C-alpha cells in the first residue's frame, strides 16, 4: 500500500485536539442581513428548502438534516471558493484544493471520487443544471459567493429525493439578498500577502411603494497562493434582484452575470522535496501558452492556460409566491443558465523522475529550453496541456400548488420541467517534458516524454472529442405534511420523473477525427418516495425518523463511457434536536445503500457499476457559553464500503471520503474604546485518513488546519477584518493522483495566507 507519510503536518496541542474530537461544524442562526451577529440565540431559523410548497418552517420542527449559514458566518469562514464553504457542513466532504472551480464533493459515503455526483446547487430554490456533474464540471463552478448572498441552506438526504430536481444526496441553496424599506449596503476592499486585489459591494433599498432592489458584485485579481507568475485568479460578478411585494405575495426577478476563472490546481510530485506543498505551481510564464493541433487537417490553435477553470455566463430567474385564499398557495421558480464552463489545465502524467535517472536514459546532460543545465538531484516530469471547452445551457421551472386542509394537512402538488445541454470540445494529453520546479521550464527539444517514461515516469497520451448532449426532464410530485397532534407530525412525499437524453460523440487521437462514434437516444422513468415522523417531546427536545428512496440518472459522460445505470439511493435517517438558551444541538444518524445494477436506461447494461453501503453520524450545533463567548461545532463519523462491484474491490472503503471529520469554531465578542465592537474568532478542523482509490492502495493521511481572525467594527459603519488561513501551514493532502494511482503525486491544501479587508456598512 502506498502511504503519503513524508508530509510536514503541523500539529496542535493535545488538549485542543481532544476537545475538537467532540465538537465541530457549523449550525448558524438565521439573522438579519448586514448586521453584526449578536444575540443569535434569540433568533429563529426558518427553513425553506425541503419543505412542502417552500414555506418557512422552524429548524426545530423539520424532519431532516439541514445546515444554514448566514452572511455573517460566511464572513468568518472566508471560503476561497463556493465548494470551500461546504467544509462547514457535516456529512459533506469537499475537496476545494483545486481552485476557484472544479471541486470534488462527496456526500454521506455515496460513491463519487470526482466532481460532485450527488450534490445539487441552486439559487433562490432553482437548480443551476440538470445533471450535478459532467466530466470537468460540477455545479459549484456556476456560482460565486459574494456580498449579495443572504444565506445558504445545505440539506442532506431527507425530502431531497422528492422536491426540486429530486436530488438524493445534498442540495445547496443560495438565497440572494432582497431590498427593504431602508437603503443599506456595503463597500469593501480586500488584499492579502499573495497580492489579492478585490473590491466587493452591494446596495439595496426601496424604488417605490412595494418595489425593492438589490444590486452588487465584485471585481478581483491575484497571482493566487500558488503563484503562477501572472494573475492566475481573475474575474468579476454583477448581481441584481428586483422584488415586488403585493398584499398576498411577492415576485422576485434576479440576474447574475459572472466572468471568473482561476488556475486549476492539480496533484503535484510528493517525491520532489524542492516543492513547497502549500505554494507550489508547476504552471508559469514558460508553459502558459501552447500551440495544439485541433483537427485532422493539421489546423492548430494557441491556447492561454492562464484561464484555468471558471465560468463565463449568466444565471437569471423569476420567483413567484402568492397566497390565493381559502388555504391555497401557489409558488413558481423559473431559472435559466447559459455560458461557458471551460477548463485549461496543466496536468501531471505519472511520476517525477530524477535528472540523474534521465541523464542515464539520454546519455548526456539535461538542459532546459532556456539553456540551463539541471543537476542530478533535480527532477523532471511529463505534463500535458489539457483543453476542455464546455458550452452549457439550462432552464428549469418548478410550479407548485399547496392547500391547507382543516389546519392539519399541508398538501402540495408540483410539476417540474427542465431542459439542458452541454456541447464539448476536448483536446487532452499534449505531453511535454518539464523541469519539475516552481513555474518549471520545458526541457530542450531533444528530450521527450518518452525519455521520462524510460527513466521511470510516464509518456502521457493524446485524446480528443467533440460531443453534444441534450436532456429533457419532467416530474410530478405530491407531498403531505400532516399535523396529527401538537407534538406529532407525519411527512409523506412521492415523485414520478421521466427523462429523454440524446448524446452524439466524435472522438480521435488528441482531437475529433470527424467520424461519428456514438449516437444515443435514451429515455426512462423512475419513482422517488419519502416518509417521516417528527415528534416534539417538549419545547426544547424533539426527534424524527425518515425513510427515502431516490435515484440519480446517468449523465452525458457516463453514457460516453458505456455506463447507463440509474443509481438508486435508499436512506434511513433518525435525528435528535435540542434547543434552549445555552445550547442548540442536532444529531442525525443515517444509513444509505446504492444500487447501480437493477435499473438501466435504454437497452444496454452498464459495463462498470458497483453498490455501496454507508452508516454515519452527523453532529452540529452551537454553545452559548456567555453573552460574548459562543462556539459552533460539528462532526461527521461514518463507515462506507463497497458491497458489490463489476470491477472487484468488494469490502473496500469507498474512495476519498474520511471516516472522521471534526470542526470547532469559537468566537468572542467585546467592546473597547468609544463606539467600537470586535470579534475574535477561529476554527480548528481535523480530517481523518482516507483512501485515494477504490482499490484502497493509496492511503491519504489525516491532517489538521487552524484559521484565526479578527473583525473590528465602529458605530460609524467602518470595519476592518484580518483573517489568517491555515496559520500553522499544515500540509494536508486531499487526493492522490486519480489518473495514475500508483504515482507519488497528491493535491495539497493551500499553504498559510493572510487576508486584510476594510469596508463601510451603511
């Protein structure tokens, strides 16, 4: 078994580590927008996601596991990407070390290993795309967290399988700020020790009687913590929302234009001790541009790899919510998404080799293209310039009608429709021999990737494609929330869904060769169900039990790979909820099983499929030690294994996901001087051992991480924040090398960084 043991892991005091094994995570109180987070224990959380008709229900009354994060807590988390925010949610394992886009996100032991196959992202209740993942794409790519976000809801399991797009894993919903009677806003400037230059802001208020607005966004650029010798993280976003309030409801119009990208950080060589794991970047000015053949005719194009991974597109939608009288309520969420989610990556191929070994192969000195001679103790490696151009388009509409009967039944009928597409062009591989150093320089033309392979590395490969995928989904769902008594509530839900998929493919050696390789039309239908009992023992204590049976369709790239299985996901959950003036605590025990064998779309049987089982416990909550000192906590403990497989590995642990995660976030509020309030906060997190592959041959060790910060606010509205991320410079590894599991490569977390923000609230 390979084990990455040569890591410089920063350790923390034993007493803190022991305390943190009991407490972690985030459960954030829903607070008013733009105000300091004081008196949080007095404010009730209202949950929208996962509830019949989208009506707000107190968190203490819902019968599922949900985490809420408001804008004040986002400010303390300081996520470096949208996926990075999910590290605060129990039950979710988010590998956000890849940059601003393209994370790997797994949920409750469900089989993943790349992208986010069981995590759906939505805005104002509307899903951003019909499939959670495609190759080189996952939903968090389409959303950037900024000051226009009011709150986040993260629902795991439960009624996910029935509502919205029928996600059996996790649904992450971002609610945008709305305007109000008073004009409020924020302007903020941020910089860092890695030369970040960013301006954020928003303003909201009243346009006329019952008509309100919000507009905001950001502009940002930096070389990145992994400095690529140019601004490798750069972009902007502009969001707006208009709200019209009527006597019996309201209408929201929103639009969110984004053009933001960042370097795609990939596994790096762990046997080259010249590399600083926290700041190393192979990409640099010498490898930024590459001329690549794109067609059989010999046509070439020069690509700029500073563009990394990102999103250049528009998300827009309409939310309609009205009370019709006689207990009826109508709600409609419409959303349209269109743009480019491209990837330009400088990807390692196999192991780095010593220059001494390479000299033996070529029988001479190893020189760079700039004429520098390398020494025998330095390293060389094959890298490839990968280009993925992905044009996506999606619309969804979720119409629901709710009726309250006799003050005891809330019955909801819903109709969901979605059409979405992805048009791709790939040229992968394009190998090149490079000096494996910070911003490494290509080796002289006489040294080839084949030479590196002969020295013990890898020669790389060439693969290209052009594809078009289209899908149409329609679903009918019904739910009933039955208040049997003041203490006992029964939830029931049923969803029937149909899908039609068309996929066309042209592959070739580094570029599409002009020959149609695949033309597939599939259709299918599935049913999802959920049922739960919620019982309030007292005002402080309650519990629930829920069963759900959901599914996940095969996406375009799984069809390309010959996998047409529908993943069935069956879950059983039980939760305890406790809340008083000193403590809010939530514990959810879950058991899930997946089935990829018995349900197949179309006539073909999947050539690769497996089943899994996971048992786990999610803990989260908040302790109010005093009016000034609070601690947010949470943990995930799970056991996930492969129970059946066409490729072996039965009995092995599901890849990538740790059996144990903890997170502890204390904060202390105080006043000083005349008119100044301050908050000192921090987060300790621990991630347990994981396996980098389903074969369990690559062992990724545990790691810890500590963040610290200070926020100072003046009564005038001025504020200052200093945030230190990974202050002990821990070298945690989030993944091995998924393309070459035996290669001693790994993707580390970001090294230590410090960010300074100054701003004004009004």
